[in-house]
């Protein structure tokens, strides 16, 4: 063993059920299963993936919670038919949270929709909608300062959805909601909750977006939103780089 290998940090620990959840998603894509199709049984999945039925059951719970699999007692497992507009076949196939190309494309899509939403919110936001955006930004800040990641995440969701609501465009609201749902899947499965070094900057970026919307400056709001999305993606890239080359 070389000295570099001796000094290399260990690979980030991932619970077996998270790894198996990721493998099940790849299997669904490999078998070209569509929403409503029946999946292999828990026993078959365990044999196929070389693990226990207990681990498969925990993986299925995760996939059920994020809307990718439905478990019917006595009937088996099915690909969810409630994947949302971005997860359905009309969007070109299933989203894989651990597929880096899919993650990058999702960020590209988020950049387009959220810059548009911020631009429209700067022109259309009502006083009540401005208060909701500001409150969400403060929730995010509080979660960061107190180290409560769940509070930060809730504030982050509320912030982006409040801006979409203030755009007064129902299609942008639906698109932002669905894209953020898929983003959470990358954190739960693909990135195993490891991304977060950008949190302190994100708090300030939220403030910049809010100020531009409050001041009625559509172009500055769009620029601030684009900067925020670009920096968030860079945070993902840094984490991916660390996982690939720093192990």
C-alpha cells in the first residue's frame, strides 16, 4: 500500500438500504418498466441484488416515500403512477437521482424556470407574497445558524415555492414544485445528504433574490436567482469531485 493510499480518507458510509434503493431505480430503468407496471417481488429483488429481504424492504420504504414505488399488501410492488409531471414517460424516461447527467440536466432546468419565476415575481408580487418570501428566507437562515438541517431545508423549499407563487404563473409553480421534489431525491439517494457546504452562501443569496423582488427589479432578481442556482450546482460538483478523487 502506498503512502497516498494510507492517508486517503475512507469512502463516505452509505447505509445498505440507500444503495439498494438506488439499484432498484436502475433496475426499473433497465427493465423499461412504466408507471403502473408490476415490479419483481421483495424476495426476487433481494436475490438479484445479493442482499436480505429486510434491506430491500427498507429501500422500498424510501422509494415509496419519494413517490417512485407503490407497495400493495398482498399484491406486490408497482412502479408509481404518481411520479409527477417530470417523472413520467412524457418527460423522456425515469429520473435517476444518482445519475450525474440527470442531476446536471435538472439543475439546467431549474435555472431556466427559477430565473423566469424570480423575474415575474419582481413584477407581480403582492405585499403578502413578499412577506412569505422574506419569512421563508429567515427560516432558512435560522436553520443554518442553529445547525438544524431540517429547518433549513423546509425554509429553502418554502422560499423557492413562494417565489414561484408570486410569479402568478401556475405552470411555473407546478414546475418548481416538481423539480424540487426530484432535487430532494438526489439528496436522499444519490448524494446521501452529503451536500451542504454552500448553505452559508445560500442564505445570503436568498437575501439578494428577495431584495431584488421587493425592489421590483426583474432583471436583478433573475440574475440573483441564476447566481444562486449556479453556485448550488457548483456545490454538487465539488462534492462529486471529492467522492471520486479524494477517497
